């Protein structure tokens, strides 16, 4: 599915990433994401179906990354 460019005043829909794409974005193993999802440590979209595939909103992952930044205590010389 291709994404069309946004028109003025319109935002693009939030992209849903599968487990492997989300794991690559966060540089963690897919098993870690399954564990975090099970522990409800991060937002997840569970799709319908018998297996209930997991998806992660790209904006949620970006917010997780932004919220995890730790500034330096002091500037380096």
C-alpha cells in the first residue's frame, strides 16, 4: 500500500508496524517487544483473529524513544 502525500491541513494516518519492523526501529529483539506488550509496558494494537497479531503505532514508538532520552549531566570539554 502506498501512502499519498498529505494535503494542506491534513495529517497522514499513523503507520502500523509489525513486530519485526518495530523491533528494528527500537534495536531490540522481537521477543522483547512481545514481553513488553504482555506486561503492558507500551501501547500495542492487537488485531482480530485467532492469533491476534500485534502492531505498533510508529508515533507511539517515536514517543517512547523521545521520552527515554537522558540528557548529559554536563557538557563534555
